[in-house]
C-alpha cells in the first residue's frame, strides 16, 4: 500500500525506523553514566573497584543490585481480551 508519492513499503519502513530509534533510546537510558559511586546508595557498603571499572556509573553494590533485580516482575503483555479474535468466538 503506497500513500501519496511514497514508494511501496515506505510506511512500514518508517514504523520500523521509529521502533529502532525508540529501542536505542531506551537501551541508552538504562546504562548508568557518569562517575561510579564509591559507597552503595542503599546499604552504604563500599563498592569494589573492579565493579566500578566494569560498570561505569554504578550506584549499587552487587548484593543490592541482585536484590533489586529479584524484585522486578514483568507485567504481562497487552490485554488480549479486547482483540477482534476473542470477540468473534
């Protein structure tokens, strides 16, 4: 399907480019930046130098980061009950 003067597939290419740009922005946002903390912001223990060098911008010690990672729970995908397929059944 072409729209106006656009070539075939231009809309799909634009959507793909937008998704790629947003994913790149989100990945960059996740990475810590700046100077690493010497002391953990949660437990106030020293952060090993090897960790600070391996992950620039880190603010948590390994134990606190592992605790935080365990607490993360993925909230499912989209609600599929409102899809057309489920309404046809």
